[in-house]
């Protein structure tokens, strides 16, 4: 372990934990005001729902509603975090303090990833979930159950995390790819890519059907990709299941890695 | 010892050539003035040195590294102060900017930063997006100097400063730039940097026309006031009391280099100036000229 640590710190130009930590700290300091305001809004939402519910129906919102709101907030915050923290990174003028900051591209990339994956979603959990839990504890007769427990018990799954991680990496990449009109261009790209992917898949299935590929397959075949662990063994199965599994593997593992490598390359080669 | 070494460096934006076969060396302990008309590639040259742009051809080496790699060891020894201040006009103060960015520079000196802020009379706690352009620029200059880097690149630093501030700027640069720092200041307002810069680099469309110290320039050129324009004058302009003339110095003695006249003379006699100073570069170990 010590040897590994030495190797990491020896080559100062590649990666240093200390510098990466400083970068994360700098992001916090730089965004302190916005983060504080966001935290206040997050904390106010459960209070607002409790007041609204109490005034209209005599009790707060149901656990399901609050849990779903928390889930949506965490998901949205997870996905928008690159825009929230690093919207200006590749701006030809405003991005200069970032690119000229004495730290390696790898350190900047890691610091950005850590911040995006952890900070904003955690804020939603802490401030929305925390205040919701506090309200439940203080006013058990007005609302029952904890949104935070609902979220972790019913919503946090490997599947959901992988999909969100893919989306985050795609947004992260778009944030570095587009210089102006990032949000619009990112949404437009998502729509276009989804449409193209749907057209290709439908065309492929129709083509396979025209070749009689599905003729020998029973209508009763039940395909459930979730029965398979991501890296689990799959043997002599139906080719459709295997294809589906490979597609899932591509979408949840290969594609995020491609996006991450792409983002790193964009950071490394960006000209200002 | 060269801090910056360029060899046959070329750069273009799309199909437009900006820099063409530039060769140049910069040494520590000097304040270089990079002069040139608008659009000749001064900013591009600074950006290539800072690692913000990649040359199309040729090489640029800074501290022996390729600047475009933007390694921490390179970035911690260089500071680029751009002309436009969009990068710094944020919802926080210059003190806050220094607080979050200063720790990344190993030689950052907060006392020096505060001293320069005080001399410039900058309101250090006022939000940068509410300061005037001049005040913001002074704050940015204060931070740049306080980093104590080995290579300081300043793009048109005197733009936006009022006359007293320009004088103060020259004094602060002389007072606070470290002895071993190589400073490269680009400007198209040559008078702003009078008595500050030495050596002088004059950049023209696609070429370095001159890279010489003031001593070398005054050895080769004579700047004098004449009642009539001498036939051998390379450049002349009417001034109260006669004509300010620039001539080749054929035993005319020493004279004070007038930067604006030098610049205009160079623009009018590019080839001759290159010949004069290319020959000079070959004789001395001073900053070199193309071809290397």
C-alpha cells in the first residue's frame, strides 16, 4: 500500500491526492454561495409540503410522494451537477483560471467526477431528506415515514445507479464538448441520439423478423435482463437474451467509460 | 539559460496564417516588451507559450517542457494575465480569488499581494463584477505578481488603466517582479511601457522583426532631433522644434531609444531592421533572431 502511495505521489505531474483534495476544496469555496442557497431551498421543500398538506387536508404529504420527490431531486441533481459546478470550464475566456490552475488534467478530472457524483446528490439527500426526517420526528401526527428510508430501500438499485451514472457521464461529456448553449445542445443531443437509437433498433428487429429470425422462437419466452448479474455467467441461452445482455453491458459499462475517456481527452486537448 | 525557446514556430487559425516560422529565446531576469500592431499574433504567441494553444508547426519549449502538456510543474511556474477580464469578473472579491487560487502557486506571497493592492488602491473586498475595469485589472495584476512565478505573461496590461495608474503600473512592475522572473508584456500602446521594457520584441504579420536589448538598439540606431529631415533617416516625425528622426547609427553616438519612433521605423523598414538585428544576434549571445 505504501509502495502504491509512493508511486502516486512520486510523479507529481500525473496525480497527487493532496492537489486533488485542494481542487475539490476550491470548488466548494467557489460555489459556497450557490450551494448554501440550494441547501436552503432543498430544506424548505419538505416544510412547504408539510404546510401545504396541513392547510389543505390536515396532514402532510404521503411518504410515497415525499420519497418520489427525493428520488427525482437526487436524480436531477446527479445529472445536472456538471453544469452546476463546471459550466465555464471550457469557455475560451472564463475557463482560463481552471485550465491554468497548477494541477494535472487527471487531477482536475478526478476532482470534477468526485464532486459531481457525490456533492449535489448528497446535498439533496442531506437537506431534503434530513429536514423531512426532522419533521417526521417532530410532527408524527402530521406526517409519517422517512423519505430518506423510502429512497434507500425502494429506489437505490444497481440498475438505477448504472443508468444515472451513464447519464451523468454523457452530460459531463456534453458539458465539455459544447462551449455555448450547453444545456439546450445537450438535451437536443440526447433526443437525437435516442431517436436514432430507436430507429436503428426497430429497423434491426424488423429486418431480423423479415429474415424469419423470430419464427422459431416461442411467444412464451420471457426475457428478463435483470435476472443476470452484470458480470454473471451466462451460457447457452437464447441469442436474443445474449444480445440483450451485451447491449446492457455496452450501455452501462462500456459507454460510460467511452464518455469518461472522451471527457478526459477534451480536457487534455482543449485550446483556448 | 533559456526559459522559452521557439524554433520555426507556425500557427494558423483555420486557413489564416498568424505566425510563420518564428524563432525566439527568452531569458530569465528580463522584462520583454512584445510590440506589434493589432492582429499580428501577439496574443496568440502568448497563448502558445502559456500552453493554451498548440503550434501547427515548429516547436515551443518552456522550462524544457512542451507547454501544451500543461503539467502541474509547468503551470506552477507560469502565469498568464489575459487582456480581457471576463475570467475574473465574478461574484466574489479579488481577495477571495487569491484565497482560492493562491495556494496552488508554491511561491504565492499574500503579503506582496496585499501590498500591491494597497499601492493600487484596489478595494480588495468588493465584488469583482462591481469594480470598474481599471480596478479589476489592477487586482488581476496584483495577483499575477504575487504568484512569484518564473514566467509572467501579460497581454496588454496597461489597457483600461488611467494615466496615473499606468505610471504606477510601471513602478510596481519594476518593484515587485522578482529578479529571476522572465516577464513578457505585450502591447500595441508602446508609450505605456517606455522605460520599463528591455529587450524589445517587435512582431509583424507572421514574423519577428526585432528581438534586441535597448543597448543593442541604441548601438545600431540613432534617435535624434533635427531641424530638417536628414536624407539617411529611416523614419521621421514632426515634433515641436523640428523632426524626431531615426537613423542607422554610423558613429552618431548614444541616444535614448524612443519606442514609438523605433516601432514606426521598424514597420516602415522591416527588411532593413531584420538585417540589422539578425547580424547583431549572430555577434552576441543576446536574444536571438531568426534564422537560428
